């Protein structure tokens, strides 16, 4: 397959403004792609070479790309830097440079056809770039990339440059790809759950795509859970009162402390342990201390277990808030963070043990297995649990959880069909979080989709961000408010730089907004906000028409809580459904 075909699709995806159009373009592309390279096409479309968990990164900075482009075109690096300053996008620079080179070569070799780039060649070369190590790896990388530019057309060069720098900005989400795969190869929407289940177990879109394209949808049923491959996490729904929670769970449940830390999925094979985040990135490097805990305290040869990692103050034994652990995401913060606030693991589930897939067993069986394989110690604990049968018991246990520094409770179904629903937010787990003083019962997680320029004290940064919740049904982001309060000077200083890689010239096709932002972004960053209440609003598009015709739901007096949810992807933000439920709960509370 020619790389130019993929570059043209990328160009189209960048221009369109509708979500359905996006799916249609992908369906057509997938049907035209030879099945044996569909995985590569999908990774490249998402600006990657492999699924996140494999940790394969190109690691190319602008400087190095400029050197490659200079080597290929003969244009001095200094001139390229000037152009980069002028355009602000290496893709546009590459387009321009290769266009002028083309014009010159055409004059010199009239009639001679040039060699074409194939998708395989691009992919394989980029893989070599990612894997090059050793003292002269820099020059090897530069030469490999220059080789690609030598053969590229202007359009190909534009997208090559963006892929290499990790600045593709197309925002083609996993869910959109799953939809397109089901439509292209199963011809029916009914196949979507099968495709999704396979994805939930393997977390590798490329592999799923190859199986369905080569062998058909029935082959996806054979996909199994495997140690070393992250499983997409099971998630909790929320209900506002203990009465509703107990009713929903049949009058009895396992109430567990909801620890406020980072979710860690640990995969153990003998002495080898790998850790994955809630977003399925490999985070072993952030938690050498957690690896040691899993090695010593998980008594199974092979296992996949889940725990909440919580930073604990070694002097007081107190649990510290979630943000403490985010230091571990900074390259040089791990060692220091580990010494200052070592992590304690609170194990709460088991997905696999020595050849047995536990995800299909009911929760009580999983918890019994967890109790069997975890050797409890100071820093390896089981989530505190109580089987509760009454509202009073549930309330009392909730108070206890809060007083011990937890966020609230996760109430889990004890029924025979309470399996581990990978990748699903359902009512087998229901969270019950602490109430805040505002009428709004709890903070929400929102996605940054746009921004407004600041003035006065905020000149040079943003005066406000346009934020949205996730409409799962339509796979769209719908706005809920403009938020400008709660940002400290540090936050304001870093926002433009943090958001720059996601800036696009128009509203993203998956964003639904009536407001015109000054700047638009690919939905990517999740932050936590709280407001005074949820109100009906004609300008915001979340839950449009659900409560009142022609109006959506909005957050009144929103403020940033200080929590950047780096552990969440945009599809993990609060959903429209949750917002509607919160609005209804708020009405009940007032009434
Ligand atoms: P939140 O923003 O409330 O943490 P979330 O979207 O990350 O929500 P949910 O599934 O809604 O995830 O809530 C459960 C989360 O709470 C889990 O992802 C996990 O990180 C954390 N947690 C803490 N203690 C437990 C526990 N005992 N059982 C399950 N999850 C727990």
C-alpha cells in the first residue's frame, strides 16, 4: 500500500468537522487496506508504532528532525529553523521544503518517475528509528529519517514530520476505530460487543484489526487474557444515596474503601513484574517499590492483580492525596518520591491466576482468591471490606472510610453474575463519594476542548478553558462550561505549553460546542473541576434537550480543583449520563 494513500486520508481527516464522516472515511480506508498491514495503518493513524503499553516511542525532537530534513533537502538547518519559527509546525515546513525540491528535480529529470514510499517501508523504518541504540544512534536515526524524506512527496513529508514528532493531532479515538472495524468487517453493529470485548482483553487495536480483517469476527471470540498485556479496567457507576445503591445491588453488597491513589494493574510471571496505569501505559519505571511489593506478596507463579497505590507518610502512617503520586510521572522525581512517600498497595481484584481466567468468576470468588494469594504485610494490604445489608451500616462504613483518608466507598455486587467487566462502567460496582459543601455533590472530570485568550494579568496565557464531558453513546465531547478560576500562577504559566501539542485550527470533529473558542484542541487533557451547582443552559451542549428542550446542562461557578487527571484519557471523563444523574440527584436534594 502506498504511503501517499494514508497521507491523503490524514489530510481529509484533518479537514472534516463531523464524527460520522470520520467513521465513514475510516471504514473505506480499512476495506482498501491489505489485511496483513492493517495493524500498521491503525498505529500510524494514531501517531504510534505500537499499542501504548509496549512503550515504543520514537523520541525524536524538532532539532533532530530539522537535521534529517536538511540532510535530505540540502537546505541549511538554520534556514529550516527560521521557517519553523514562522510556521510553528514542522509538518508545514517539510511540505514547503519538499515542494521546492520536487520542482527542482522535476526540471532536472523530466519524465523520470520517482520511487514511491510504501506504508510498510515507512513503518519499518520508523521502528528502526525507535529501536536504534548505542553511541552513534543519533546519526543512524537522522540518516534513516532523511532516507524517508528523500522519497516523500510534499504531502507525505508533512505527515511523516508530524508522526515522527508525535504531533499528528488527528484525535482518532479507539472507540471510533472499533466502530469502523465492526462496520467494515462484520457489516453489522451487533458485532460491536465482540470486537470490544477482544479489545478490552488485549488493549491492542492493531492486533484486533488484523484478526477481524484476516479471519473474520468469529475469530475474535478466541482472544484470551494474557499476562503481560494490560486488561482495560472495570469501572464503577455512581449513585447519590446509600438507599439507591443498596436497592440496585439487591439489598446486600461488599462495601470497600475507595482509596484515593493511582490504580495499578500488576502482571507477574515468576520474578518478572510489569505495572500498568489506568490508561494502560506501562508505569513500572514509576514504581520500583510497588514492583518489589508484588514480587514478595503475590503468592502465585503467574497473576494479574489490581491495587490502588497510595502514598503514605512513613512518619505518621497517614494516607496522602492522589497528587502526591503524580510526582512519580516526572522523569527525575521517582527516587525522591519513593524515599519521601513510599507507596502502599491496597489490592482489590484479581483477573488471572496460574492459568485460570478469573474475569468470568463472580466477585466473591475473586475476593476469596485474592485473600489466598496476597501475603498481607505493612505495605501490601487488602482493600478494607465489609458485607453490608442496611442503609445504616453503609452510612457508618462510609464515615469510617472518610475518616481514614479515603474518598468514599466502592460498593460491589455479590451476585452470581458479578464478573469482572473489562473496559465497562457498569452497576456491578457503584461508587459513593464524599459530599462537598456545594449543592453539586462532587467534582467532575472534564476534557479541555478549547481556550480563550487572557487579558491583563492573564495576557500571554489563557483566561479560560472550554471544557466538555463525554457522550459515550455518540462518542462526542459536549461542553459544560468555561472555567477560569482555581488556576494558580504556576498552572497559568504552564497551560499554553502543555496544550500546544494538541492545538488545531478548528473545532475537532468529536467536539460539540455552540461557543466559539479562540483556540481549539484535540480532546486529550482531563482536569477535575467543581462548581456550585449544575444548571440548565442554552449555550452548553451536554445533555442537550434531555432536561429542557433547546437547553443543555452546565456547571455554575466552576473552578479547577488543582487535580490534573493525567491518569485518565478523554473517554474516561465524566459522561453526559452521569451529569444527568447528578442533576436529578441535586434536584431531589433541594426538593
Ligand atoms: P474516580 O475519578 O472516582 O477515581 P475512575 O473513573 O478513575 O473514578 P471508577 O471506576 O469510577 O474510576 O472508580 C473506581 C476507582 O477507584 C478505580 O479506578 C480505582 O482506581 C479506585 N479504587 C480505590 N479503591 C478501590 C476499590 N476498593 N475497588 C475498586 N476501585 C477502587
